[in-house]
């Protein structure tokens, strides 16, 4: 069932303690069988509930979706926790329809934890679909084909085509009352030219829209990309987006093999610039370093006088394996850099190396628990303490793997904690059994977010 109206849910809190200022979270896109502790928000017009289980880092917070009368999972319905920034969360529902032609509609929702001014209480609102009027009857060529390879579709029958957004390439940026949701795709043609197609919706959090949707209008534009050397041209030509993050006044599209595309999406005519990562080597052509998204991470911290800093961390294995347990006697090196200058002038960009540390040094750190002698995955720098990093480890000995979150303080060379994340086979009897199966077969990074601190004003 498509959802296109704004909703103003109520909220109740089950905990009396204040909420953490930032957290690492994931979505559990399934029906809930029982009550979930935390905060629950219900849409009165439709039996759809979003629930949050909030935990202090390094524990993982979770977002649940309860849709008792919604489509069955067998009908290829998916819920994605797409992005967060400040007090906003962006969620996407994707599903398949067969009439009049096969299509893959998407419904995007923004959840507002709280805010100042017109919006002071939690709000869940639908965004209008990204549609356009085709010129000459021809749809825009898509670099992304949604599930099943469906092209842009006229779902409403009004002649406007719905442009299928790739949720992995969608981000959200919040500046006070104003926000922007945007998708960026790199376009290439037979003449080897490159440019970007930007689909962006700009709106205000308190806007209701004319048809009950979240307000705002999608703009689809093609823009040049500013880059430096000729080698960087090929980085852009073979671009693949791994994630999107918000930093200062920019949305940043990340390719962990190459670098980032910065875009000031709130501007009427946005600029786009490419910034290379501080790496010793880059892929040759279309080839990619396998599992680079597992060993690299981009994090935003709140240092630098409140304006924030952007960190790039790289875990470099020193064995011949791409994934799995380390070979006997081998280790890894972790390197971290900070982006010291930022702007669309690519000639002024500068990376500063923070540290490089070996696994041998990390294994010697003191603390209540020792770091497992496995490679550390998904490096994440703490938002509030840039000397603290979080990682995920796997045991690789079982089909349903045991995983732990490792937190270390690089300044004091201390292991702060090693806490269970997935307890393997024994977790299959719990309420998150489906999540355990999914994460065991395909571990994924977490989404750092500071929106939980806005619950403190509820």
C-alpha cells in the first residue's frame, strides 16, 4: 500500500534517563511480534508503528517497523534506514506492483525527533515522489535500475514518470528548519565525458505540502564535476557510491576505493567537487578493491570548535586474504586522516595524517578485556571523542557467527570495551533472529547518528 499523507503521531517514553547525544543504529525491517522498549511512534490513519531502542555507544541502537496489515515480506517489500542528520531520519519503503506494468514504487518518510520553533514534538511525514515530465515522450536514462530492472514508471497515470532513486546514493542534510534530500549519480557517455545528475528536494521541516505530503519539489539537474588531475577523471568515470554522509553544509557521496564527491545541495545551483582519499594506490579502471567498504570508514566528529571534522580510517590487512580470519602470524595496520580544509576549490584540499598503528600495538593495549586477534572491521570514529574508535569483529568459526563491538582509546592506548553484538546460534531464539541471520551472512556498517539527543526535549 502506498503512503502519501503527512502524519502527526504521538510519542511516549518508557525510560526516565536522558538519551545519549549520539548512537550507532540499524533498522529491523520486519513485523514485530511484541512490544519494543524505547520510544514508539504510531501513524493514526494506518497501523504502522516505528519504534526505537536507544542505547549508549558502543551498544547498538535499533529502529523497528511494525506494520501488522502491511504486505508480506514474500511480496518483495523492503524498508531501508537510508540516512540521518541531526534530528532527522530518512526511511524508504520499496515494493513491487504488477499493474498496469511492473514497477517498483518508493515511499520516503522523514522522522523528526524534535526541534525548535514550528516543530517541537516528534513528527513522521511522507515526502512527495521524485517525478518529472519526460521531454519528447522519452524517459531519462537511468544509471540505476531498481529491483527487477524496472524502468521509470507512470504509477499514478498522470503522464509524470517516477524517477527510481537508488537509496544507497540518497542522503539528507539539515540546516535549522530547512532540509534537503538528494540523490547523485555519475553520468558517462560514449565520448567519455562525465557529469553528475542530481535529484534534490528542498523543504522545511514544518511544511505540510499541498497534497498532504511533506512539501517541497524535486529538481532534477545535470551538473559539472570539479576535479584536479587527469587520474582523478578516471576515478569519477568508474565511480560507485558506497554511502552518503552529511558534513557541515555539504552532502558527501563516498566511493571507498577512490574518494568523495562534495555537493552544497541547499544552494539553488549546487557545485560538485571530487576529493581523493589519501591512499597509496587506487584501482585501475573499473576494478575495485574487494570489500573496501568493510575495511574503510568516513566519520564526522564534533571537534574543531563545533564545526566538525571529517575523518577517514583505513584498515590494511597484511595477509593475502580478502575476508575472514587472519593468516597465522599476520596482522593489519590502521591509518586515520583528517580533512583539514574544505570547499569546492579542489586545489585547496589538504589531508592531515593523525596516526598509523599496527595490530601488534593494539593487541598490547590494556583494559578490562583484550582485543580479539581478528582483523577489525568497519572503523568508526566517535562523534564526541575523536580519540575513540569503534570496530566490529567476527569469529568466522560458525555459520551463524558471533560478533563483537570493540572500542579502543588511541590516546591512552586502552581497550574501553568488547561487547557482544551477535551471540551466534543462541540468538536465533530471540526476537531479532531474522537480523542475526542477515548480519551473520552479510555484515554491514552502522549508521552513526546524533538524533537521539533531541529526544531529551520531549
